[in-house]
């Protein structure tokens, strides 16, 4: 698991920010299986948070074609954020509120610059 985070923390980082972010050297990973959720926090060499990622899937109870109860994925969200050298944060949010449709459309919002990290 740790190797995957170390190798992939910057995969979604837009190229124009590659040289402007602080690099995490230590990661914390938290999971919540009941909502298929994962949160990863990365810290730089000084122990300051410089990377953030969360993903989760919300499911609702439904029925299949034979009227057996099933869980249906209804909403997915991913937020990834990186701290820039000057302290601001750049983040990207992707989500789908149509996971239960045949056409599962994923929406990725434009890059956002903020003064504080996501929570």
C-alpha cells in the first residue's frame, strides 16, 4: 500500500504545478469500509501537511430485476490537493452523481487554488 501512495501521489497533479509543490515523504492512510472511503494525508520533511486525497462511494439500497435486495452505487467523489511552496493549495475534485445510471458520467471541476487545505 505505502509503495502505491509514494508512486502515485502526483499522478493527477497538473503539469504546470509539478515544480511548485512540496513533496510528501510520509503518508497516513485512513479507511472507512462502510462507505468505501479512503483518506490519505502526506507530510513533508518538516512534518507539515502537503498532500491530501479522499475518495468515497455512497450506495443506496435497491432491488435487482428479480426483486432481491442489493446495494447500488449512487455517488462517487475524489478530491486531491497539493500544497504549493508559498503555502496555498491547488486541488482537483471529480465526482459522479449518476453511478446508478448506464451512462456513468464523471465530472472533473477546474483546478482550484485556495488558502487552506481540504478537510
